[in-house]
């Protein structure tokens, strides 16, 4: 009977659950996306 108890939504303690996301700096995001586009262009040329 103990194994049949509902456990959803019962996360307790540090490091449990979904990590919080920080908003990315727009300049950093733009630089990352440009690099990703260049990488994808290289793959398409192959």
C-alpha cells in the first residue's frame, strides 16, 4: 500500500525540480544565434 501513494508535486529539498532559468543578455543571445547560424550554414554546404 505504501508504494501506491500519490507522489506527484511533492518535491522537497535543494536541487529538486526544474532549475530556474535566467533571462539571457540580448547582446549575448544575438552573438550565440549568429554563431549557430554560421554553423548551420557550414553543415548545409557539406
